[in-house]
C-alpha cells in the first residue's frame, strides 16, 4: 500500500495554512482565515488545486463551533452541516469521529505522549489506520513545514473531509 505525503506550510495555525503534496495527482489546499471578525463570526475558506473554493467553516462568536459547507455556490451539490459532526465523541476519550459523505465512519485519535499528533482510523471493519498527522518544524521538499500528513488513500472526498476534521480537532485542542 502506497503512503502519500501532504506537507503543511505557512503559519502553524490549523485555520490558516497551506497543504502541499501528491498522491495520484498533485494536491494543494489553502486554509484562509481573515485576521478580522465580521459581526463576531470567523469564516475559514478552503481552496483547492486551481484556487476554487471547496469548503468553508463558519465559526460562531468566541470559541463556538458553527457550520461547515462542502462545495461552493457555483456547484450544484453543496452540503452544509454542523462542525460538531466532524468532531463527535469517538471510541475513547482521546478520539473524535466523523462520517464521510458516503456514510463511512472515521476517527481521529490523539497520539499519546506526542503533542499535536493524530492518527486517522477507518472504523468500518476491519479497523485500520489510514493516516497520521505529526507537527514538525523542518525544511522539506516544499519549504519550511509545520506539519506532515501521511495517508494511504487517494480519494478526493475523504481527503477533504479528513483535512476539515483534522483542522477542527487541532483548533479545538489548541483553543477550546
């Protein structure tokens, strides 16, 4: 099974970073969050390879979770749901679950004794680890990186869902 790398560059902030890598195709994601709030609401916009918006996260005032939208107004299929759906309680206190749009269950688990480290498991039997995120601060093929996601799947929807859920897991653990 092949392992793919997605390097996190830019700020060490889950809501304002770049993700650069390649699986069966080149991958580029940009999480952009303005420094200023509008009416107490913070919006993170996620762009993909060709700079098109693929998702947005709208946070409530303070540290409240809001809504996620996958897709944009130009796409016929858009999905809006609560952020809580991407960080639901998991199988243990250090785990948070989400479901893909296809209805499959996944779980991010914080790695014991490693600050800011998470492993992603596919929970539909058999339970298997399919990704690992580790914070880092080192020079990589794409420049200075603040994190590395290594994953073993090449599915667009699952990668986007996993990144959105990872963003929220990291943000919740850092700020809530």
